[in-house]
């Protein structure tokens, strides 16, 4: 049985100006249909809160944004010790023959893994992506299976990979929402990928071959931090862009833009709109959960050496709300109040939902602050005796 504690945190004026598109935050006053890209999703990275969306779940080709999954798998292999940045990747005939953007990796040419990763991240080289896929899995086809398995684990329900390069192929698709999810994973947990994606220019082959980043935002928008472009005949002009200003990290996915300038201008406009209109508000600092009167929030435990345990959250509880509008902010605690010992420390026993005028904007796990062990025989006898004496 779940008990819901409702705590009114701030009561001020309600907001006005609501977006018509139900997939967009009601605090956004932009018209998604005014943008030329076929599909868009704008997200606050820390909370995962969607600010603006246009056809975010439409399955579409995503061109070289595909390579985010290639880079993610490679980076995870590096973290696990399965790969080293200094190891050698050898070019193959298959990689050499891959059309599109390339670093002209020759059959038999040897490059360090670090240079291969830079070649994929900065100029979006198809030949480097195929060579890396073959290096890791033996063939591009086998590597694509790894990509689809990792997509399932990430919860990318509307994504299916057929190539490692991102070239158009039947059955190769994703959505703006899924791309935002993998972009968020990379942004928050993979600084090595972010560092490469933020590099405007570099070189290969002892400085003789230039690498120029395909993401023009890096040169034209001061808050841009990455991440990946993509262009094919079938996909149009695509972009997943990241930006950071005053510790606010944003992700903007653009799919099917009619031309290259549009994808960059629309992403920049959406970033600027968000930074001028929204702000993160810390509702409660990480630690023991308390109500507005400063009382600790407990959950009852049966048959334990403690009858109740205080709850805590391991990160700040934040709401991403309009900075120019004052509204109602409240927290609802959905807690399992029928725990039975033993209960380990850090057990997830519910969640804290933050609402702004009845709109859910943030969810954080509520956990037990200490371990609760089973009561011993003496404690059990005491409880029985206490109950008997109270009759």
C-alpha cells in the first residue's frame, strides 16, 4: 500500500502562455510547427525534462548521428579495459570502400584507436567507423548487433541500426526522443566522447591531414559543447547538439532539416530561448528528506530492529521551470509504507515527484537512509509483551 505525502512548497501566481502541442512543456510559448525541421526535441539534460518537441517519436533515418552508438560502445570498452587508446586499428578494403565522409583510411593502414575515435567524432568519417566496428566485432554486421543490444539496454524503443556509418539503409532509423536519450547518456557519463566532439579542429598522420568538425555551432555559438551531425539524402540534415550556460546543460535534437544552416540556426534559437526563459530551481538539497516544516520524512518498517527509517535522496531535487513566470510548485512523495525487515541501506522505496501547477517536471528516487535488520528474539518478546500489557 502506498501513502502519498503532498507538500506545498511554493504558492505564487499561475503561469500563462501555454503551448498547443501536447508533447511540449506547457510552459513553452513556442509553436513547434514554426520550425522547418521535421522532428525536434529540446531537453534539460540534468532532469530529462522536455521543453519543446515536434514529432519526437516519428521514426526517421538519422545519418551519422548513428556514430554516437559506435562511440559509446568503444568508450565503454575502454572503461572496461577491453580496448586501449594506444592499440592499433588496421584499415580494411571494406572500410576504404565505404562512401561519404572519410579520412581516406587505406586498406592495411594502421592508426591508433585514439586517432580513429577523433576521426569519427570530428569530421564524422565513415571509413573510420567501419574500421572500428570491424576491429571490435570482426565485421560491421556483427558490430551492428552489439549496437542494437546496447540500444535495448538504454531503453531506445524506437531505434534500429543496420550500419555503423549511418548511411541510409532499409530498417535503419531512430527518433528525436531516442537520440536525446543516448545524447544524455554521453553528455552526463562519457567526458572522453564529449571532449572529442567539442574539438573544432585537429590533425592526423603527423599533422599532415586536417580534421575539421562538422558541427558549426562550436564556432558560432559560445555555449555549444558538442555533439554530432549527420547528413544523407534520406535523412536530410540532422544534428544532436549540446550546450551549457551557468551549469545548465541542454540537448537539442534536429532531424530532417531542409539544409545545413537551418539545423544550426534552429538549435541555436532553441538554446537561447531556453536560457532566457527557464531556470533550474533546487527544491531540496540531497540528503535526508524533510517537509516544508523541517520534519524528517519516515517510512514504517515491520518486524525490524527499528520501527521506521528516515528517507533520503542521493542528489539535489531540481525542477526546471520558467524563470519569467511564477507558479505553484509542490512535491508528492510516493512511498511504499509497508516494508518488512530486513531492509538494506539505500533501498529504493519510492519516489519524489515535483510538479509545477500539476505538471510533472522532475522525479527523484527516495531511498532508506540506514539499514533495518530483522528484530532479534528479545526485541520480538518485548513487542509481544508490550502489546499484551496494553490490552
